[in-house]
């Protein structure tokens, strides 16, 4: 799971997306959910410290996958192959971590790259 999903849990700017996210969140107990170190880093970087703590608490039950040189290189290759736009290296890194760890399903609410 990338950062977009836990972020949407508390993001009240789009009430329908927040409602869908919260409903979806209730189903996650049935699955083994993985996040990467990058998700932890991105949630910790939220400037609103109260929100940052809430977000961190939201994902603390998930398994955290490490990021190494191989994952970084694979993310760069995704960008070089134009599978992901160059401006979105962190998104490529989320995908690389999932790929290297044989994650069956990659979850994201990020639709920015569907057309570029």
C-alpha cells in the first residue's frame, strides 16, 4: 500500500474519497498488508504533527518492507522505461518495493499517472 490510501483516511477535502477509504479500511483485517519504509517516511514528514501521529498510528499494524539499492535501481529502471514519469520517482519506488517482495496486489489511490 502506498501513502495515498492512509492519507485519504483523514483528508476531508474529498468527502466521498474519505468515506470510501474508511469503508475500505474496515476490510483490511482480512489481509496481510505491507507498506514500505518510504510510506513511514512520507507520513512522518506531514507538517501537522497531530495528523502525522494519527497517520503513523493508522499504519503501525502493517508489515514494513525495507528499501535497498536494488529497489532504488529498479525504480530508476521503471522511469527509464517510461513506465512511470520521471517526475514520480517515489511512486516508482513504491512499485519497485512491491515487485521485489512479490507482493500480490499494489494498492494506491494515486491516479496521476494513468495519462501523461
